[in-house]
C-alpha cells in the first residue's frame, strides 16, 4: 500500500489466470482503506511576556499532519493578529510532516490593563476528499512590571496673604504615572472639605486631570501666620484596586502687628490741691493686621497696668485711669 492508495481510500486490482494459451475471466477486487485525516497546531510566542504598549510579540505557528492522508491548502488564521488563511510552508503536508508560518502582534493599552494577551489560532486544510480538517491552539502572553500609580500636585496662586477675606485659588493636577488606565479619579481637599471638579476622571498613562478650588482667608489664618491644607487623589486601576496620593500646600501670612496710643486728660480735669485726682483717657488702637491679646497700658504716674484686653485689626478701645 502506498500513500497514494491511502489518499485514494481504496486499492483496486485486476487478476486473470492463464496457462500461456488459455485465459480465465478477469476478476477485479477493491479493498477499502480507512482514512483518518487529522491536524494539529502549536502556537508559540517570543517573547513570552510584555512590559509596555508598543512591545512586539512574534508568534510561530507549527502545523503538523497527525493523520494518515495527505493534506493540502494548509493555512492558519488568527484574527487578533490580522491573519486570515495565511499559507503554511510547505502548503501540502504528508502524514507526519510539519509546516510553519509566523505573525506579529503589537501590545495595546487594553493588554496592559488586562495584564495579559490571549488569542487563538486556527489551522485549516483539505483532505483528499476536499473536506476541511481543522484544529485550534491558544497562547497567553503575560505582562510583567505593570504597575498603577498616581501623583497629585497642588499650587496656590498667591505666595502670601496679609488680611482676611483674601482669596487663594488652588490648582490641582493629578497625573497617571503608572502603566495602566485609571478610572474614577477623584480629588478631595481634606482641609476645605470639598471635592475638586476635574476636567476628566479617566486617565491613560502620563495623562493629567486638572481642577481648581478657591478659599477665602479668615482673621484666624492671618493670626496663625500661614494656611496649610492637604488634598488627596484616589483612582481605580483595572483590578478595581485604589491608588492614592497626597499633596500639601502652605501659604504664609505677612504679619504686620501695629498699635497706637492716644492719651488725654478727661474734660474739665484740673487740680488745685494735694490729693486732687486727674482722670486720663487712653485710646488704644490696633493698626496692624493681626489680633492682639493681653493689651495693657503702662503709665508711669499710675500704679499697675491698665487692662485693654483683645483688639482685632482696626479695633480701638478707650480705657480710663486716675
């Protein structure tokens, strides 16, 4: 039996007896063979890992005739690689023979986000009866060193302030410094107790989201000498795990304390004898920009300090003493 017989699926032969002169009838006998068309495909990737968008994976497809009949028109299809009915070399395979072909794939951001790239290749061939013979093989390429990270910067539009009711506008910039896509990006200012409205909430690697918040200073901020606040950014990576970062900003106050005193004798004050008393009025004014506490007046003619108390900026009080 030859390979051609197996491919034909039968062997037909004719026999006739003769003594050299006399011939018998001819007898034809056909023996049917068992055809077992079969094929396999092995798909291998080089390299077997990836680390960044743009990495190229080269696939080698090895197709083998695992049956007992010759296969023709052997091709490979791999839709994700853009391969459709790509011929294998050689395109005709005898039983036990193998052929190969190759394809390439460029890693996309979606592959980085999933942490792997899985695809399936299919081989197809024709048996001697023109029937299709197929097989499939999957290959998984995994990502390595794929991290998710984010940073937050917070900048004030003022380098200082010197009074209450002054506005400070903060600009917040969240940046995706990792390799995966980040979603649901939220910036919260912990000190101002407010969310920052961002121009985008999904960030590809190296993309940024920006937003602003405005704060109005108080007298307490001037008295404190600075205004500190902290903000936090939170986002979700493709595994729905949170990535966070913090940012702090301190704006100093320009403190300018000032105090004036105007002393005058009370109307009608005069004296004519030992023991007469003179009443003095002391007008004390806070001419600076900070709150002053424990303010007293010391007069060299009066025993003990004269208590004024607390003065807000611009506030004045009049105290008297004899």
